[in-house]
C-alpha cells in the first residue's frame, strides 16, 4: 500500500511540475498587454487570498471589474458597468457659457493639483494652427519661424499633429484637402493663460524676433530603418528619432520636437461595417536651421541599431539618473520616454467623439482635455522645455474613431455633429482622437522625484492608473500566414480583455522594422 501511495505522490509531483513548466511557457508567449492583464489578475488573486486569511471579504478590494482598468473610482465604476453612467440632464450648449463652466471646473482641478506642483516649473502655453493637411507641415514651420521659436528650442516643449479628424466625410469640390491642426507647446509669456488652445498666435506675443524656418527630417514608418529580429520589441517612433538625434549630436536643448505623422483612412466591408481609422505613418524631427545638415547626414545606411528605451517606471529607485551637464551633445541614455493613457479618461468626460465634452462634467475631477493632462505632467514633474525632446497627444496602433461616435455603446455612426471652433476661428465638424500622450525628455534626479509626485496625484486625485492598457513595444511577429491568423485572434482577445471597441483585427506591420532581420 505504501509503495502505491509513493508512486501516486511521485506522479502527482511530476504532473504539478509539468503544469508549472507549461504555465511558464504560456506566460512567456504573452504580449505586453496580455502579460499586464495576467499579472494584475494574479495580484488580485493574491490580495483576495490575503484578505480571506485575515477574516475579511473580497468586497474590501473593490469591484473585480476594475482590476485591470485605467479608470478607478466613480468614473471607472460608471464606464465599466459597476454603476449606471450619469446623464447630464441639461448640458450647456451656448459656447460662451460652456467656456465659463469649463474654466470654473478647471479652477477647482488646479487647486487640487497645487500641492503636487514642482517648486521650479515653467508656465505652459499651447498654441494651435490650422492648415490644409497637405500644407500643414509647411504651416507649422512658418509659424515657428514667424514666432521666433524656431531659433529658441530651449523654450519649446514640443509640437504634434492634433489627432482629430476634421470634416469627416465632407465632399470637397474646391479649396484643397481636409483640414489638419498642429499644436506647439512652449514656455508661456507672463501674461498668457495656461494651455490656450483656440488661437493661431499666443495671447501675448512672445518678444522674439523672426527666425529662419526650422529644418525637418521625415521618417517613413514603412521603411526598414531599424534592425529587429522576430520576438524582439518593436521600437516606438521616439526611440528611432532619439537614436537619430544622438547620432547627429543634437541634444534636447537643440530640439524643437519629434512628432508622429497621422493619417485617417476609411475602410468599409459593407454598409454596416465601416471604420474611420487613425494610422501612424511615420514621424518628423524638427531642429533649428543651423542643425539641419547634421540631422540630414545622421544615421548612415539603414537598418540602424536602435537601443530599446526603458519607461521611467522600470528605473530602480536606488539608482537615480545621472544629471547631464547643460549643453550636452546628444540625448544619450538618460532620455525618458513616458507614455500615459488618455482615451480611457476621454471615455468618461467625452463619451461621444463628434460632440463637445458635456458640461457640467459628470466627473469634474478628471481633466477635460489631453492638453490639460500634459500640462499637469509638466508642472508636477517640473520638466524644463530645454530638456524636452517630444511632447504630443497621439496614437500608436490603428484606432477606429467611429468606435465611440454614438450615445449607444457599440453603435457606429458615419461622423457628423455640431460645428465646433477650429484653430483658425472657423466652425467645422470634427471627431476627437488621441489614445495616449507621449513625453520624452532628458532625465534628472529632480524629475525622478517629480514622477513620484505625479503618480501620487494621478492615483489619489484623478483615481487613474495611466500606464495601463498601452501595449507598447510588442514583440516583432514572424511574417507567415499562420501567425497572421493568430494575430487576428489575439486582437479579438485584446478587445475582449480591454472592452475597447476601437481595437483593429487587421494585421498592421510593425513600424520602422518590417520585415524582421531574420525573416
């Protein structure tokens, strides 16, 4: 009998070891987004076990539906179905009244943010310009030159293509293509209000003389510029651009911006299945004119060896970054690329993309725009414009704007809505985009402490986990038909786990590194 028992125990032990090895292999194959969800649920399971062991109940940990979500608190409960989403019974329609209400709610949020602000910080102004999409980069260069900012990169945080689709589906018989807006964030003049968005020039003109147009270099995401093998992490646009700036010897204090280039595409399977998608087609680097030759010559023949940048959350607290000397020759290893979720907040404060955010806000403690979130980050971390390489509201994977264009979840519309003010003062229909915000800057010990303050502010005041649900730097896939089918299935799993109806199930090749070097 004892022999049989020992044999059964040995077989059970081998079975458990086999299961553990199988589990480890399965976890190793998860994408970053899937691994994130797995680890959060493992953490939840451990917390439930600890609570039960202490004689408590799982209810003490909150609703399990918020385990892996960006939004927590009242907004998270409403968006994820724990509670009923509050309706704004009498939303403000008149523009001036809407702006007064927005300013009043913003003042309350500013007061809540005040205890977290950095002692040393620069005021932030955000200026938007509007132009035909085909001419938008030239219009941006003209604006930087006319304002004098093209010669003062030490005052510029960054610039970006505003990720809104304007006049969706409008038939244009004259006047060129669609309208695109660009935004420029810079140190604000003393009399300028924070993050002003509705003007083509700052409210108070910067006392700068005109400057030569900046030099630009455009990187096409369809070209294989970076050496990546199957299974290696695909680069962010900013990783590639920062490596190029380092090769050119151009540091953050000489950089006007790194901006992803967006294009909107319509796809229609049938009359009931239409998408209007934002795609990243490359990026543009902007530097003062005197550094144009160095930027143009940098890099050499591709593919380039681009190191993988580490997000700031992974830096060990006991090893703070070294403080680079002013005027360093390149971005170097101390440049942080921080990426924060925005779309999850937008689902709460602007449920329908082609309409203004309803006011009074159902969740007035949350920022109303991604520009407000960017400004909060800069002012809390205390990032100086001379240390910033890139600042933008943008997208990463293909993103369907029609996924949230109706009051009814899952119902798609063809666009259209009330005409809203654009940067040139014209009223046009628009659909608001933007999935996340990107901030790339040279790190310093003071900024590491500032990120801790920002995380405390986000988790305590905003009740959000801003680095969840991003799925960045996914492994480069193997280019064969069988895996492409698996990728389609993985997109379905991602949509199920994230409840994101904008998830795209078509294969989008990794940017800058396709095909892989070992294909």
